[in-house]
């Protein structure tokens, strides 16, 4: 029995829908997401049920429709609204960042060109963590291709035709050779399956409404997993939870963006980039997103 849920979300006047649409448009083969000029359709597992989340942007609001191939689990209506708010970055305090640095000699022009920029967030922290592991030290294009093959390997298809991103149970159930054939290295295969097993056993919990006082605990827990480093953790915190203060100094595109701002011909080391970003806490990850946006849509 199919179930449909709907909610409407008010958007601030400065909201930039194209940032959200561009983030989900990266896979041009559209096996899991379909994007047009004003809407997104995304296949996903909704508490284990194949579903399609459709987001349509209208003046001043976003309309979300969730079509499930089955009964909606208890609490789905409230969870839908919370999920869409998080995906759209509506809790991110971008106004405070822009007010603080609008007259900054290096950041002022950058912020003026990209006023209202928010960071698109994945449907679940696990999807963000999976993407972070996939994207370690490779190009966005290569990561998109590997992600697509991972989704195709599990064949979790919604009635709309879109495939759903697998959850921990599905990934833990794959043979390591299947992940290797999808393009994952041996190290990434091990990390992804270890994370999945930890989540299944509840030894690791990814709570969507992560509070600030729990961030360091989660950071330490993730760093204890072999193959998970600071970039993967901070990227996951940004794309999975909308936390804006992770230092993404390990990101090549971020370092190049800083070099451009500083007008220096010399390449920055990770340590130098980390020291430079520190001055912009608690918005280091939001600044990284501005640097990504200023370069191209090929950054993470």
C-alpha cells in the first residue's frame, strides 16, 4: 500500500534554490536523483521503506512530497518536515556570518556575490558519511561514478523508477568484491563496511539533530575507524548535520580558494590553511562552502 505525505516549508527572501538543485544534479545519469529547473526527485530509504522525496521550489516556499512504497512509519510527518529543513540548510546561521564579514577586506566581495549561500545537507548523516568516504582523495567526477555503481549494486528501486541510496544494512550485506568492482579501494571498502557494522550494532549512532556538545564525541568515535581522517569527519559533519565549523583545510579546492583570496602564487600547506581558517571559527566550513562556490560546481 503506497503512502503519500506532504509539507510546505517557508523560505527566507534570500534563499538560493539553485544551490540545492546543483548539489543533487551532479550525477547526469540520474539513477537516484532527477533534477529540473525548479524541483528535485530523490530515491531514498525512509526508515527502511523505498520512497521518493520530491522538492518543488515556489516563490517563498518549498513543497515537499514523500511517496512511500508501503505504510509510513510512525512519526513520519514530523520527520519529513525536520528532514527537509535540514536538507535545505534552514537552521544554518548564515546571516550572522555575512554580517560579521561583509566588510572584511578579503571576504567582503566573496560574500556579496554569494549572499544567502547555505550548505545543502544529505537526507541522512549516513549518506553524507558514505559520500565522504567515497570521495577521499579523488575528483568529484570519479566519486559520482563510484557512488552510482554502489547504488546500482544494491538495486533498491522505488516505484518511480529511481534507485534508493543503500543504508548500513544493505552495504554490510555486500561482498567486499562487489564494492571493489564498484570502484572502492580496499581501504575504503573496509571503512565503509566497518562503519555500517558499527551502526547496525548500535556501537555508533548518527543522530540527525546532533547537538554541539556531542560533536567532539562523534568526531573521536569516527576517527577511531581505520581509514577515517579529519577531512572525512569534518565533511560528514557539514553535509550530514549542517555543522558549519569543521576545518576543511585538507580539501584541495579549499586551499586553492584561499590562495586565490590571498593572491599568493605559492601553494599553501594543509597546516597553513588550517591556521588561516582558524580565525573564522565558528564558520570555517561555511567559508569553505563559499570558496567551493566561487570556483565551480565541481567541488565537494
